[in-house]
C-alpha cells in the first residue's frame, strides 16, 4: 500500500473521458468484454506468441509489413465483422490453438485495441474481461497503488457490459477492505453491477452491443464471454505487445464451436 495512504480507484465509462496524458504512468485496466479482451486472452492462452494492438488500419498494415507472413496473423473487425483480407475476426471462439499457436497477432478492433493503444504509456496496463476477473483483481491488489479502469465502450459510447465488469472488479477490490476510495464512476459501476450483474448473459443479450452481435450471428460469443473466471491468465502490455503475465496456461478451444 502507498505508505499507508488510501488507494484511489477511478472508472471511465468510455476512452474519450480519459486523455492519453492522464493515463501516462498510471496503473490501467482496459475492459472490452465484447469482444477483444476475451479474444486476446483466448489467443494467448492457446499459444499465440504475442498480440500487437493497433488503433487504425494504416498502423495495422505498417506493423504487418515488418513481420514474417508465415508467423503472423492479421486479426480484427469493423462493425463486428472480420475485416476483408484479414485472417481472423474478433470472435474468441475462432482463436483456436491450431490457428494461433506460435503466431504474432496484429489486432485491430473498433473499441478494445483503440483503448489499449490510447493507454500504452501506462505504468502497468492489463486487459480484463469477465473471463479473468479474479486474476485481474488479484494483480491489482498486488500493486497496492491507485488504479484507473477504462471501459472500451461501443463506438465511444457507454457500454453496459464493460461497466458491469468494472463494477465487479471494484466490488471485489473493496470487499472487507477500507483502504480504497472510489470516484463517482467507480461507485456508479458498482451500483449498476448490483442492479444488472446477477445474470451476465441475460444482461448482454439486452445490451446494445450484445443485441448488435446477435443480429450478425455471434450469439455464441455472448455465451462464451459471459463466463466468469474460466481463465487465470492476465494479458499485460509491455513494449507495445501484449503477453500473459502467467505463461503456465492450459490450452482451450481445440476447435471452433
């Protein structure tokens, strides 16, 4: 703990409310439940060498041009669908061990990777979803320092599923622990979790982003992404690439569902 001082937790509902300078040097948690945080975790657990997040198409092709095609995948989406010419989209169910093991993945998504890139100068930056919630909480506790949670949102708008995930993280951090102080965003996230976080899949199916994904055929992704603590690794950004903080993982998703 910071010399016995209170540990502050703040939550931003969208990346637009957190400037790049305000995130520099901070401990940052980026949440994108649907779906890039979930896909990143699955890809790394299934043996991907690294994830290289990019914020726009120009950056994606620039990074990709510097890497060997045989060991690199271009992955990502626009409006929920795989980008034309890319190898994979943004469904976590597609990141099987057969497809990603040993590969460097250049990833571009509408919300998640843009938020990661924005926070790239953080002191610590981890990627969170429902899938690894407890592992993220435990890592935050080990820092014993202030933390900023950034919800990726949907097209720079409020996202219910990301905010509820943030609320669950804050609730776990503060359970039986008075060392934490919360900003209004953190308090609101906890309140929303109490109201809508009891049935995550039901909440997702009624959220704007969830309904949009169901409409284009990704209902199975909602089911997968609603599972709490089905993984124990935490993706961490360092030197522009994301890798797991715990390399001892059990491969999952041998085949796409």
